C-alpha cells in the first residue's frame, strides 16, 4: 500500500507510475488526498473539542473548590455538549479513516523507474536467454501423454477425488516431485536462506498484509466457518511472520525459504493452454522471501535472479528471463523478473518463477519496520520469488528430456530421486 504522505508529496510521480501500468482509476488519487485532508480537519476539530472539554472539567473542579455551585451546573451542561460532539466526531473520524484505507487498498504499487510502460506480455523486455530453442524430434509427446504412458500422473483420478486441477502422482512421478522439492530447499539453504515450515491457511489480516486481499479475493479458497484462506503461495504466511514487527537494522537482511502446497481457484481459466500441469488448483512450490534495507533491495533482487538462474542451469532446461512491463506486473510489485522454460513438445514458453521487489508496498500494510539505535523506525523493503514452482518445471523436464525408451533425468536431480531415467 502506498503511503498517503508519499502520494501527496509525489502526486505527479504516482500518476505517471500508474499510467505506466495502464491503471484506469486515476481518480482514486484525488479521492484519497481529499479524504486525508478531511481526516486531518476532523481530527483537528476533535482535538479542539476534547481540549475544551478538559478545560471545562478543570473549571468545574475549581468551582466546586470555591463553592460556586451555580456555575458548576452550567459548566456541566457545556461538558455534556462537548462530550456528545466529541463522540460524533470520533465516529466521523473512524468512518473517514476506513474510507481512506479502502481507497488506498485499491491503488497498486508504482513501477520502478527501470520498468517500461506497456500493457501486455508482448511489451515485456527480454533480459537473457540461455540458448536457442530447437524443435523436438518427430513423435515427441506433451507431458500429459508422457504422464499417462509412464504412469507418472493421473489427471482423471484427481477429477474423481476432488475435481479438475488436482492431479495424483504415482511411482517415479511422485518420487521426482519429492526430489525436486528437496533439491530446491537444499539449494536455497546453501544460498543463505533459512528454511521455514509455515501454516497453509491464513487469516484476513495476513491476506491484506501481502496484498492478496482485496485484489485477488476471488482467486483464493475461503473457509467460511473459520474465516480463513488457503494460501495461494507461501509468500503470504512467511512474510506475515513479520507483521507488526520492529526489527533492529543489524537483523537485516532476513532470508527465508519455504515449501508449501499452493491453492488457487484460477477462476476463468479455460482452454488448451491450461491442459495437464500448465495450470492447477493445487500444486507444490518452494518460495523465497527477503526483508531488506531499502538501500540494498535492488542489489538483493539481482542476487535472487542469479540464484534462480543457477537452479535452472542445474535442471539443464532452456530458459529465458523477462523484465515485466508496467501493465503485466502484479498489483504489489515495483519490479518483476519472470523466468520461463521452453516446452519443446508444446512449442511455447512456460512461466516457472517470478522474482519481485515490492519496495515498501507490503511493509506499509504489514507495519514491518526497522530501526537503528534511537532513530525513528522506517519501513523495510520486501522481496519474494519462486525457487521453484513444480508443475511447469515437471512438464518441461518430461517434455525436453524424451529419449529412446524413456525420459532422461538431469544429473543433479538424479542424485535426489535415485534414478536417472523414467521408463
């Protein structure tokens, strides 16, 4: 969430950033500014009313002490009037503050200066590509056919148990899935991240803290009886560990990694592009979360990019890195890099990771701050990335490693699953 003072002091910069995103509700800026002005006016009137009430209360005490009982009653009537007025002002103030907060929740983060304007994926910038992509050999199969051929994943059985988008893994498919999770976690821990095992459900405050609410409310599974949400990513629960926390500067940076199941309704997703593992309602993912000093967050972002690159190199998959344009970034992001792997059998790029810097946007919602000595606390910068999301990695591994008589497993992963070929 953008800070209201930042919006008021940098109005043109904010409007320019929102236009870079293609954000249409620019009138929200004038709305929140007017609400903040109104809030300050009502707060001033309330403070004055309370001050007058306190002054008269002191006068009553003095009148009683001096035996001026005729003046006591008149003063008490004034006190009653001020009390009623202050109660009305408090109610007005609470209503204005809620309206202001609701308005701020609807305004996305503004992009970093390095982010280019644009509205669609075609406007994204290609930053790096590991190699030229080659067409697959004749007869190559997409992963959903390979999964059936080698009894790795059963999509229909998942429909029977839960519905579409909930696959069941068997045998070497299940072992490969587990091996990838363990490899990702080990790689992240070796890279300096502390492993965390977080809850897979969160409360409403946590959803607002990282920006899933109200922006993605319709995409989250909600448990009405308990007023809880299934997490769409471990980012939500891990980042909220630091909600309402004031850190010491020496504690920064904080680097966490977590494995979790992820649950997404994916409402409105239909067609061939969501077939097989391309888009699921439940999937496994290993997440990276960082809390950084504002001076260091973009250096940290580049470090995360290099870390994810090293994972994809180990997986021996052709990949590319895109810096997203303003209109293709998530609601909370100031800058995002997407990693895509080449699906030879489907002949398209599949997104497998996003690495983002949110600057103070999440921290402002979370009230996550740090201080140095006696200095005033300031907001941290938060970052997160996938390292990695399993479904499309699994799809790419199966499709890109088809050999005669089976599917080859990259050497780094073979060490974990203890087989080097699916057959």
